[in-house]
C-alpha cells in the first residue's frame, strides 16, 4: 500500500511537470471542475455555460466577450479518450425543445473540451495574433467529492461519527436499530452484511430527499458498475476494541479500506488532482426550505469538502515542485430565479455566511474564492402582486408538478444571515418567524435570436471569475 502510494505520487508529479511545460510552450489549458450536492443543477450549469460561450450575446460580464476579443468558439474531442464525453447536445436539446424538460442528473464523471480563439489585449494587441485557450470541463457528482474526506479516517472513526450523526434523524431509525442489534464479533455472514448495507443505503437516499448533504460513501448512491460488489457492501457499526479475525466488524473494516484505496484514491489520482479551477454548486434555497438542521448540515459539509481541494496558486515553479493546486473556487447558490431579484443580495449573503469557514481556509492557503447567487437557466419571470393590501415581489413560472403557470412568493429571506445560521447551529427544529417555501419550475420555452445563448442570471460573472484572467 505504501509503495503503491509513493508510486502514484511520483507518477502524478511527473504528469504535473508535463502539464506545466505544456502550459508554457503550447496552447494553454484550463481544467474546470464542476460539482455540487444533490439537485444543485450541475448538468444545466455546464450546458448553459457552454451554450453561452459559443453564442455570447448574453455574456457582457465576461470581459473578453464584451470587448469582442473572443473571435471563435468551438467544441473539440476531449483529451482523455477513456472518459465519457459530457452529452452537451442532448442536454441542450432537452432545454430548448418545443416542450422543454430538465436533463437527467449527473450519474458519473464526464468531460467536454471547449476551445476559444482569443485576441490579446493591452500592449500585445498590436504585435501578437489570436491564441487558442482550451477549457476542459470535468463534471462529477458532489457525492464523490465528499468521499475524499474519508481518506484520513479509519473505519472505527467513520463509524462512530456516522452513528452519532444519525442519532437525531428519523430517517435513520430502521438502520440504527439494525446496527445496534448486530454483533460485530460474530463471523461474517454475507446475507447479514448485505442487509445492513441495503438499510444504510436506504437511509442515505432518505437523507438526500430530506435535504441533508453529508452523504458518504457517495458511491452507495451512485454505484455504477460497482453495484453489489464487496467494495460497496459495508456499513457503520458500533466500535469494538479487538474484533476477532473473520468477524463481521473486521470484514467491514477491510472493505472500508478497500473502498478508500480502490475507489476514492483512484478518483483523486486520475481526475480530481488535475483540476485548476473549481465550481461548487449548492441548492441553498432547498436547504432553507428543509429547515435549520439541513442548513447546519450544509454549513458543515461546505467546510469538510474544502479539505479535498489542496488550494493554492498555480505558479509554474510550484507546479514543478509541489504539484498542481486549485487556484480559484466559486461557491454558487443556484436557482436564483426562484426569487425576485430584490432578494438576490440576501441569498448571496447567506451563501457567503454558509461558506465562511471554508473560504477562510482556502484564502489562507492562497486560493481565490468567491460566493454568488445565480441561475444557469432562467425559468421564471418577475412580477409584483397585491395580496391582502400588501405588495409581494413574486416569480411566475410553469410548475413542474402540474404544468400550469403560477405566480409564487417564497417568503422574504432575512437581511442578516445570522437569523438563519444561529438557529441552525443551535439545533432548532424549525424557523420561528418565517415559513420559507420553494417550488419546482419546469424550464420555460425559449425563443433565441442568432448569437444568443439561453437566458441566465449572473452566469457571465461566474465565467469572468473562473476563466476571465486567462483570456
């Protein structure tokens, strides 16, 4: 194991040196990682971003686009022939058809290369011709990102932390009873091990539906071709001082370590460790709707995932000596179109407060971070209605559940994020003074003019933060 880890480290260092040399002597490449927690809109974000970089009429916040210095944009085959291609065309078709619908959620990792032909600015504008900048977009489930935090934990530590967290969750009642009744010192019985795993997986799915974010191991929710394998057949058990050989507890321990080495470490080595810029999408409105416990869980999760980023500036020398590091991290609260624009600053402030600990750690390590609220695809329009003598700033859209158009007022977010975060930290069961609601809207039919990408909210500012300095 140690020799293998050393070999992996040496191999990755050599690849990073090659990447650094390539970046100096050939067309520059930006590897942009896009991830997020459940239902945060990763697929829509990537689809709309690519569409709006190909047709840039709605991208005034991207300086190179507003200055007319992007002379061409086109898709190319991704450089990694072993990775699935992000299905951009089919996802765009789903969003722009005569009866638009949301594309399927991210189920595995995929990649897409978008190349931009860019004229230089400043002193180089008159002496240097256009250059090509490649943007390799890597899409991966947020649950896989959370798994990186398992690398520093033993099975005993992970089990203890998980069981403690489950004590107050109704959705874990069945699994808690099964784990408590299990004798981990008994010899392994594969049928019992599978039953424990199924019960624990049922809890993870229920926790995701309830708006919780700490859903590890992530491959239990997205198993792919590993479904049913021993590496995905384990669950947390009460700690034991000295579990006998061939016991259930020892086998669970062994499989947990196999999951770390054969699933999590491979993802980190082959994909995540090569990312330059990162977007973390968050359904903050969904967590607020679920209540204080979901908000506190989201805040803790945002801190935990930062340990995976190895943030720091990507100077050429640091690439050679220390390996690649994430230079910029964008924390984005999605679905801003579910709110009237007058509430967007409040949503951004809540996002900044939720990620305060995570951003402070990243900045200390040298990474540049930013929080914002956005909508990669705008599905609503705004209007102000009078209700019981009170004017309400509403949004109007097509309800996903009924297909009917309706105006909706979700409630007023507080100006001070502490009014949400304090009850969340204190473990409150519900909000005392507000009932925050959220609706699921279907995508609106689009009528795009030549040169226009899909309508959005602040996607151009997100692109400027993530890639603007390299254009």
